[in-house]
């Protein structure tokens, strides 16, 4: 039984450690109360899940205390009374700034401010707030114009005048897309209190660069962004036979620019499609489709883990999401792909559902101190393909061949194999094309585009397929995939029938045909494509994450069901909150908004 001395009461604050975990829930609570939504145990539980807090009695009780204060604020328009309620929240240990913002949201969330022009700013790496969880937020913004003695009456005008804060509020509101009305909510801002992400404003007309400025291979994209050019590194790796990949004209081609119609919602769709596909499949991963159906029925939403001996949380992804978004962290921190840094990041935190190949890589790199270019085993596992989509982020405004070099190098870190390296480059090339499309391509396009690219890079390797009906096959992955997928299209097989023919496990000879066949037959309906991947394949979390990235890139955020986005927890490490959403915000700011031509 929990020690009653740790339970909150009106005269007993939460311990700082618990308050730090619960504080991000304040903005969600304020928004619900401001919109006069009914609050019950279920809605409070959803708030706790969304911020990564266990549904324990102390958390429910503290949220109840906060909600009563916010309800009083909502129902009372007297400013003096609001001042008293801010003080009441502060007495619970809540810092002054989020206390004021939450009262403001609870009393005015149905109002909409005028849109404010986006300023040129860039998020920089900062100290995690876990070290100083209750430092007032205004002290973290340089040149903010905030004063400790600001009154309640001045707060609305101050918010509208403060471009840095307003920018962050708008970015937070737009994170799950759709809403072009710049509704004033502190939802995502207060949640960000757990992660110190200070904002700096660039001078007008000055170039904003990031990354290793001393790198001789820094590549100026022609706009604000300076990224790391890894094309010379890849040429060196190929020449010294350190990477299992054949040189090919595709590695030197300049990708076509994205059309004027492109918006960042395509990237949000791609990355959220990846994370959602992973989380939808996570709680039934590894089951044969028939066994899964008997245990769960048709899975169309996040489900509790019913597998004996498994207890994966609902709405949380696995290694697919973790390693994909750790890649985004590394790209942001270092200004492009730094293979040494990325390898280190993969070894820093516990990986959920870690595969044997990645475990072997960690042993080589972390324990045996092998260099990153020698640490990756030769493997046909799908653990690199599932995380490769974010590689395109630095190249959105001006694509260059280094994007393909990054795909190959990021893959070889953990899976240094001809089929794996070729598959990642082929998938990145396919994703890039999808970002520029406004409607789904023909079914054959998926198979032909992937296989023609992979053919140049993989060559005529001699693998032996392990699929159920193809035990005698010997040859390259691209040729196997081309033949079995084209045959399945001619026979008009269902996804379950086709994947049952060649298998749908974590081996690329099963994963790649399964992904391409689902896309070839279901890409017009992104929801159904992800659902088929979740229900009709064995390694369903990885296959659904790859399919989700592709259909998200094609259809954008509008193609991802809103109910899935709302229920995605977005955690990528132990004890964390919604890092997926935080990284979506930061990547948009750095790779898109700050790099406008």
C-alpha cells in the first residue's frame, strides 16, 4: 500500500520528483476544462497516459485538486479571483508561468487570437529540465521581454506581442495538423517544460547554420541550412570495401526538387505513420495472423497486450519508433548524419524488443570498441529498413546525392549487408518520390521502383530465401521480390494469402515483399494499408511501421486517422513523455521553417 504521507492533500504538496512527472498534464487538463468537457476517471486516465504517467492514486488525486482550481477560474471572470487561483496552483508547487497560462487557457480556450507572423528561429540543444525541473520557464528564453512583476491583466497582450512564445504555441497547435486556425492553447508548450528547448532568434537576413562547422565536407544547400555531406565518405567506404554496396549512378543522382504544393504535413504523416504502425502492432508482434485473429479479432485500434507473458503498454512503440526518432535527435544535434554519434545514440538507452543483429552491433561497438564502420554484422534482418525514413529530413529544401549516402551509411552501422544497404537506399528514394505525389501510383510502380533501384546497388548476390514456398531460391533479394510480388498481383491474392506464401517475418526476404505488396494493393486507403500490415503479417510492428511511413509520405497527415494520433503515447525511452511529438516540432522548425529559401 502506498505511504499516505506521499499522497497529495490541500496542505501537502507532491514530492518534486512526482510533480515533475505530472506537470505536463496541466495544459491538457486546462484545455479540457476550458472547453467544458466532462472530467471523469476515464478522461483523467487518458491525460495521464498521454504524458507517460502511471495511473496511480496520487496522480488522480492531484489532477482532481488542479481541476477544481481550474474550474473555479473558468466560472469566475473576476481578475482578482484569478490571481488568487494562480496562487493556489503555485501552492501546489506549480511554477508561476505555467500556472498563469493554464488559468488563461481554462478561461479563454474558446477564443482565438489573430495569427502572428512566424519569426525566424532555431531550436538549439539545451539542458534537460530534469536537472532543474521547476526553473521558471521565462528564465529559459533569452531577450524575451518578460518581467517577474507582470500582472494578470497584462498577460494576454504580452502573449500576443511575444513572438517567440507565440511561435511555440502555434507550432504546438499545428503538430497534429489539420487545424489552420491558430487557436491559443498552451497544451504542447507546458508539456515541453520537461525538455528544455530554448529558442534563439536569428538576425534578419543572416544565414542560420548548424552542425559541425569544422567539417570540411559541410554542404551548403543554397539556403539557410548547412548540412554534412557524406557522399565522399560513402565513396571511401565503397573503395575500401568497408560497406557492402555496389557503386551505382543512383548514388550520384540529384533527387528532383519537391513541388510547390508540398507541405510539411507530408513529413508529419510519414513520421507519425511510422510510429503509429509500430505501436498498433507492438502488442501482438510475432504472432501468426491466424493466432492473432483468434486472440484479438480484427485489430483496428490500439489494443492491450493479450499475449501470455507479455505486458507491452498500449499506444507505445518498440525499437522501430525508438531508433527512428533517435535518428532525428542525432540529425538535429549534429546538423546531419554523423555515424559515430548515431552509433553511440543507439547504445545509450534500453531498446524495447531489441533484435539479435542490433544486440550484436551493441556488443561490437560498445563492449568491444569496434569502430562504427566495422560494428555492424552482415545481416538480412529488417532492423535498419524500419528506421531509415528520417534520413531525408535535412534535404527537404534542396535535395542532393548525399541523401542516398546517408541512407546507406545509417544502415551499415547495424546491418552491413548488400541487400540491407540497397533496400534502405531504394526505400528512401521511393519515399522521396511519394512526398511529391498528389495521388497514389499504379500498383506496379511500387515494385518496379524499389526493385530497379535495389538491383543497381545489390547486384547479383546469392542469398537463399527462407520463405515458405521458396526454399530452393538462390539469388538477389530484388529479383526474388520482383518475381513473387508480380506473380501475386497477377493472381490477385489478398494480403494474407500473399504474405502467407513467402512469409512475413523479420527477414528481408519476407519483409520487403510483404511491404511492397501491401502498398501495391492498399496504398489508396492509408488506414486500411496499416490495418492489413498489423493483422496479416507476423512481424507486424516493423512491417506496419514501414508501410505507415510510405502511406504517410503519400497522403500526409490527413491520411492518418485522428483517433490514432490522439492515442499515440509517443514515448521513445524509459520514463519519458511524448518525445515523438516534441521531435516533430523541433524537426519542423529546424529542417523546414528555418530553412525557407
